[in-house]
C-alpha cells in the first residue's frame, strides 16, 4: 500500500478514503477488503466478548436481568456477528434509526393531536412525506399534483398516485431533487 491507497484499487480509493456508500456496491474487491478488515479487527474482540459473557452467564441467575441479557445476546450471536463475513452487511442499523427518528420523536406529540381521526390523517400525511423522501421526490411538487388529481381520480387509479408511481412518471422532477 503506497500513499494510503490499497494496491490495485486505483488512485484515491484506499479503505480510509471510502465515503460514498454506492461505491462499495459497485466494486466487489472493496467489499472483500472491507470484509477482511472487519474480520481481522473484530473477530478477536468479539471472541473475547463471547467468552466473557459465557463465564459471567455461568455465575448469574438465569432469571436475573444480567442472565436474561446475556441469554438474549448469545441467542442472537450469529446474526450479530454476520457483518464480519459479508462486506455488504452494516455493522449497525444507524441508517434505519436515522430514517425513523422523525416519527419516533413525534410520537408523544401525536398522542395529543386532538382527535383519533386527526391522528389517522396525520399518519397518512407523514407516511406520504416519508415515502417521498425515500423515492427522492420533492414533497411539495408531489402533494400539489396529488391534490390536483385526487378529486377526479377513480378508486382503481389510486395506485398510480403513490410517491413511487409518481416518481416513475415524473423522472425529470425526481432527477432534479436527487441532484440538488
């Protein structure tokens, strides 16, 4: 490795320089390097952690909180350590946590929305906005078009009004949002 660049990966593409997640999916050799690096660094630490949990587990009550926590971790050990064997698997679920954070933060506020029907309507709107974000659609443009078309739409056409279908229909608008 010369100048921080892994041999055979091209200029500027060392393991420490990878910031674009899509790059990883496009280059299998980088995925393999990530798997090797994870395995090399993580395997000894996780082996010590597992041994420690098994030792402590033998000295705790099975129904105690610590015993239950260790049982929980050991039962899920294979799934929890899968990231070492596959470069695509994330080490944590931070991407999902960040995606649902707005909904989780609003839960307490939505308890006092005023009326159960208002809560359902708010949930529909928040779902549409979240879908727009996942599809790369500008929510204002989508809702403006939706509210224009919805009164004349037949029930059989509702599937064509989802953010996913709207994004396919309005590819140019979606590309502008993704570039911005």
